């Protein structure tokens, strides 16, 4: 674990909804409910879970777009959570992010050149080298033939995502959070972008946190995978291990719902016992209790904690931690 | 519901305090000699004492908050100062003028509400047919013509050309009746007083004098309420509760009047509340055009005569009118909106 | 840009709006040629033909007649367009700048600042615009500059309100997060990313408000508390005509020229900007821009 680039410790994020002028009962949503993991240099850590499970919030906290409610984040041993905005600035170039929606992540009123120049401007990249750097970035993402004074609206979704990647690369980052980076794209384009990300990783020695609800995509790109459910990390494992031997009941259901591209294999989706929706977990017990088909008595009373079961595989479930 | 209204009512003093501070701060733009006029209660008082004495007496060389305190004290005693343009104490002038403006405001709101409901319903029922297009054209034109052009046009058409509906607030005959000692002025509103005094002719006369000015200054708002009502009706008609109500056995007409129209009216009511300041602004114009002696005309003559105390008192009076009419609109909204009604009774 | 201009021209009401606006703008620019002033230092004062208190019908000397007081109607209409345009542009630019910045900054930073800002805007929403402007001009004194100042003081809050709701939407967009992630300063994000993307409804409101501001100023002059007497101003010309509306017995439209030209001028000027704003609104997909 000593080559960990990013380490997070008992990270929590609470959102308060319905805040008014007068004090009234507040409703607190725990989007991220105490998670720990670390990401090693050069690897791709995949984070999966259904929408609203807190995976995007985690990603945003990692690059300090959102302050955590509690918990710590370390980057190369430096505690990010203790830094002021000013102290963060030189570090920001190392921590970049690619967003989900290629239509929303590029300012529609800025030309391609302005978009790519902006990070260079902010970090005072030497003026004389900027044009060269922008060309270089365009080469990286395979848009070398494109005119620089076009606007985002004139590009396709895939091209825009390439621009967003180029922008994230502009400052030579070490670590990139890709938040649902391919979810809004067509399947054929998804593969192109995923391959591009993997090539760039090899070429530039990047470390990724890859967030997606699509286990198929995460499996394709990741070295290790963390599965999140209602703000908690329920299972962390190597990609292959997770696929071959999922332990947590939730992981099993997720895996079973991935369609397999084999015409001879019949698709056996595991039906949910209960429909997807807003499940109040029993306050004392496991957050998955209400939807779990293998639940035990203890599950309603005690929260399971994440424990290592086998080499590189941890799970938070009472089935394995008697 | 009572709690809801109570909540609204307790907010009023705060609003009034802020507004009165803002209005009184206008005094700071005036020279001390002009300021004196804000405090004295009659023209005699102005002549009997020297300027220095008056400045001394009203503390006009004192800090702002002291002056404000004095002003409020006088205000609560009912002394608003002397209006040089109306040549009477301002409190008396306001007692005459405010009811006129309220009558006009009420008439304007009635046109907005019922005109909006009727024309809006018509347009929605005949969606995209000839009637709908005609109403739409009317609303576009009506929304773009300024009040004083509408006013002038109506005056030329009805008074100059057809010699109907004259300007003013009352005809000569009715004025004599109203000013006679036998006529008890309960409210100052001619429409109400005439009925209470058993004078239907005066009522009709006052009513006919209200038609043109209220039409002139509510036309712009009417265009908006018609459009609002139409789109809100069409929106409500496409909701799930309409087939439900039909399946329950209600007739089309019953569904329309009991459910759809009632729900669709809510945005119109909200709009009416927002429209109050606009209508009061408009009253400046229409009262001038139609020679209708209300607050608008009072403000104009005061402004022309640089009658500062009258201007300041009138601003305060207008604020009070707005606050109270907003409260009435809020109550109306609560009565019509089952959501609030139920929420609060729980 | 070209595409947008084309869409605007193809919009049926848009084209009428553009024609009216262009017409009045060119009249305002060409005013010294269309109606040469007698005293170039004082061009905004209407040319007078005598001091007769009776209006004079159109004749060789004054093509559109004169109002009471001998003011030349043609001259007044031509130079009045300058008054209207200058007043409209100045007030709208000032109110839009103040309002957009206030509303934008409050919404962007949020919190208590936003709460206070919105209380103030709500308070201003409840103030009758015309009455407030009358009160201010009475206290400050007569003159176009005072009117413009009063219009600005009581006109900015609409922009603030609109800008606020736009910024609340734009600031949640991912490109704002992306800029923050790059390390851009809050000010930099506001001016480079948030403001430019929240401006289109403001531009629509500006177009509509040029007409509206001119209308309020004209209303002021119409009731006789606006511009100084003799200043080329459409509202004032209508004010001059008020005594002549009923004509003479048997000929109700005897003095038609005293009000007809000024009414048409005000109506078309306001309509032009309103239609233009309306068309811009449909173009940007904001039907209820105001």
C-alpha cells in the first residue's frame, strides 16, 4: 500500500435539504457514509453503484469540488482536506476531472481554443508555448485535424468528450476522476473513448478513478473495483476476482444484470424482490437489509464493516464476517 | 387558514416600517425650509412663526432618527401636514382621494379577474379556432398599447364622438346629492355609500364614470390574464384528474367549473396581486386623462406644485393601499387554493 | 450569429419589429438633416412658429401643423425620436448592468447575501414604478437627467430577479465545475462562464424595456412633470394636445393633428422594440421573458 496515490479515510458527506429562513426540522441525507479506500499509482479504480449511491459525490470530494462533512483525503501523503483554497491551487493541476455530460461540461460560448487555453492561463503556462501545447493536446485525443475556432455546439458528443479529456490533460495531471465519462455516449463511441483513456494512461502514466453505473464499462477499464450502495462501500476487489467470485449479495445482483454479448446464452436477470426506490434502511443495521435476499437476523441490528476476505477482496457483509 | 392570514398580518408592520423609513429619507433631499412644510398642519401655522422657530420646534436640525421619530409621532396623531396644492390638510385630502382610487383599483381588478376568466375560458374552449385567434390578436394589441393612448382613444371614441360616458367621478346632479348634508359618507366609496343612502341613481352614475378609466388601465393586464387563463386551463385539462372526475360521473360542464377552472384561476389571482402596483401607476395616467380625482391626480398636482408634504404623505398612503390589497389577494388565493386551505387546517 | 440573424428576420413579428426599430433609429440619427434646428446649440428645443395658444393645422411653414404655443409638430416628432432613443438606451444599459450584476453576484455567492438581495428586490417589485419616479423627480427637480436617474433607481430589480434565476441554473452546469476544478477563481468563473451564459434573457428584457422606459418617461411628460416645456418629447406633445381632444362643437376631430402624430410615433416606437424582444424571446425559447 505504500505506492498509494490517493487514500481516503472514513469520508462522509451530508446534504441538508429544505433549509428555510425559519428553523424547522431538517432532513439530512448522507450521500457518502464513511468510506475508506486507496488508489495506487498507475491503476484504474472503478466505482460502481446505482444512481444516487454517492459515487459522484465521492469523485467530486476527491478533487475538492465539494468539501467533505468529515473524513480525510490524502494525495501523495498530503492531506488535501486540510488545505485552503489557495494552497490547493498548485495541487489542482494534478487532480483533474472529466464530467458525464459532454454537452454541459464545455462552455457553449467559448471556442475550442479558448476552452483549451483556459487551464494554461490559470496556471500561468508560458505564453509562447501555449499554441504548441494546445496542438499537442489535440494530437493526444485524436482531434489534430480540427479547426480551433469552432464552438462546442458544432461537435458531436464523442468529439466533445475528447475535448473535455484534452482540457483535463492540459496541466499534466497525475490523477483524473472520470465521472460517468462515457455514459452519455453511443456504445460504439464509448469503446473509442475508453480505449483512448487507456492509451493515454499508458502513455502519460495516469491514475484514474472511473465512476460509472455500468458494470460492463467499469470492468473493461478498471484494475480494481469498488461497489457502492447507499453511501457505503460494500465490496472492493480486483476486477477479475469480482467477476469470478462476487461475495456481496448486491454485487451478485449487479453482475447478473449485465447483459452478455453471447447470442447462445439466455439472459437471466435476477429479479429484485423489491422494486428499486427509496428504501429506508434500518437505522442500526445493514443499509442493504431491505433488498437483500440472503439476509440474516444480525443484519437488521448491526452494521457490517468492510473486511478483507481473500487476497485483494474486501466485503462488508455479515455472511462473511460471522 | 387563520394562522396563514395571521402570519401575513404580522409581517405588515415590518414592511410598513421599512417603507416609511425609505419614504421619510426623501426628506433628506429637501432643504430645511422645504422640510418645514412636511410638519406644519395648517397654512396659518406657517405664517405665525418664523422659519427658525419652526425648524427649532420640529427639530429639523436634529439627527435623522429624531426627525423620523417626530414625523411618526405626528403621523400617528393623524397630522400629515398641509397640502399647498390641495389647499387643505393632507389628511382631509387623502380621505377624499383614497376612496376614489380604491374604487378604480377594485373595478380594474374585477375586469382583470372576470374578463380574464371569461375570455381565457373562451379561448381555451375554442383552442386554435377563429375565436381563439381573435382573442389572441386582441391581447397582443392590447398588451402593446400604452395606457394613455388607450385612455385618449376611449375618451375620443365614447365621449367626443358618441357623447357617452363623460370624464370625472360623478355627474353634476349626483355631486350635489353626495355633497348634501343628508348624504351620509360611510366609507367615501360612492358605490357603497349611494346604496346605503338609498340613491340608486348616484350608484349608476358613479358606476358609469368608472367604466372608461378602469377599462383604460386594466387593458394591458387583461391581455396577460387572458393568456394566463388560457394556458393554465389547457394545462389543467391535460392532467390526470380530468378523466378521473369524468369517470366519477361528473358532466363535462361540472368538471370544468368545479375542478378545472378553479385550479386554473390560481395563477390569475397571483398575477392580480403582482399587478396592484402597476395599476396604481396607471391610475396616475388614467385619472389625469379622465379627470378622476383620486390619488393619481393628487400626486400629479402635488408634483406639479412641488408640494412636498403631499408627495410624501401620498407615497405612504399608496404603500398602505398596496399592502392591504395584497393581503386581500392573498386571502382570496387561500380561499381558492385547497392545498393551502387543507395544509393549514391540519 | 449569421444563422440567428436569419432566424430573426424570418420571424414574422421580428421583421416588423426590426423595420420599426431601424426606422426610428435612422430618424434619430438623421434628425439634423430631416428637421434642421434653428439654434444648433439648443437643437432639442422645439422650433416655434409664433406664440399662438391655438393649434395651427398643417401648412407650408409647418408640414404637420403646430401645437398650442406654436411648437412645430414635425420638428418635435423628429427630434423627439432622439430623446426617446437616448433615454431608452441609457436607462436600459444602466439598469441592465446594475441589475444583472447585483442579481448575478447574489445568486452566484448565495447564502445571506442572496437572501438580503431578494428581500430588496421583492420590496422594489411592490413599488409602483411610475409613482416612484414621479416622487423622485419631484424631490430632485425637473429635467431629463433626473428622470433618467429615477428610472434607473426603480428599474434595475427586474434584471436582478431574472439574472438570479438564470445564474442559479447556469452555476450548476458542469463547465462551471470544470473551471473550478482547473483552479479558476470565483470571480473568473463568474465573468467568464456564468455571466455570458445567463445573458440571453437579459438581452430580451432590454429590448422590451427600451420601449417600456420611453413609455414611462412619456407618461411623465404627458401628465406635465417630465421634460421642461418646449423640449422635443413625444409625451409632452401629447400633453399639449390634451385640451384640444374634444375638438370644436360639431367637429370633434378638428384638432386631430395635435395628438395623431405623437400617438403614432410613441405607439410604433414601443411596438417595434416590444416585437423585437418578443421575437428574440421565441428565438431563445423563452416565451415568458418578462
